[in-house]
C-alpha cells in the first residue's frame, strides 16, 4: 500500500503533466520530483513539515514581498520572503 501511494502521488503531481521522452528524461524528472518532495513539499503526517525538516522562515521586518521559486518544471513552487528594494 505504501508503494502504491507514492506511485500515485508521483503520477498525479508530476508525470500526468509531462511527456516522458526516454529513460534518461524519466530519471531526470523523477530526481527533480524527489528533491521537491523531500525539501519543499509539506506533509500532513509530519504536521505540515518537510521530510528534510526545512526550517520555518519568519517574515522579515520592514518592506518585503513573497517570491515564488519554481520547482519541478514550474508545476509547483516554493514561496520565500524577500526584502523589497
């Protein structure tokens, strides 16, 4: 059941949205997805934390804005605070 759940997540969140060209391309996109999965994606079972324990980023003082960092080919994003110029 665990493997089926992981494969379902990979399929729903990524491979259903791209065309896999060959074996090397599949390996590259899966490597990119797993980096996103462990470093950026929050999990309810981990109390909305990431498996690699990304620390919570406090809002900086003064003027700031939220910046979107594209992940997995732009299908997902990680949002961070950035000081406004």
